[in-house]
């Protein structure tokens, strides 16, 4: 089950530059058929009195303005719990990740 995440009260910063998804990534619960067309974006999620680094899988290439340390907007974020044997976790996926500053300049 995919659970939509309300990101309205969360600020995101790009923690690491986007990198291609590989089928050998240890935190990926299972390889996908579209792995070669997806990217991992590690983002720092900052909410009231807490912070977490999330590895978010995004289809295609992220916007060119995504740089380490820059604010980003995560669009269509979903959390998907998974279990594999005695291991379990939560996989995060988003429709896209955009630079937050580009949106501010347009308005």
C-alpha cells in the first residue's frame, strides 16, 4: 500500500546530488523494471523539532537546478512500507523533485 505524505509542513534540502538507481543498492527492497530510468535523491526533511534524511526514488532525471544544500520541493511523495524476510522498512517515491527557489522566482 502506498501512503501519500503531506509535505506542506516539511522543508526539504538536497542532501546529496541525484544518482542513478542501480539494482545493487542495499536499501532497495527489490529491483524494478524501470530502475535504469529512475534516480535516487537524498533529501533532508526538516519538520518541527526533527530532521531525517530520506532517499527518494524519482522517475527520470530531476530538474537541473538540484544542488547539494539547496532547498527543493518534493511533489507527490508517497511512503510504501515493505518487508522482506526478517527485514522491513519504508521506501519513499515522488512524482518529481524541483528546485524550491525556481518556484519562488516565478511568483
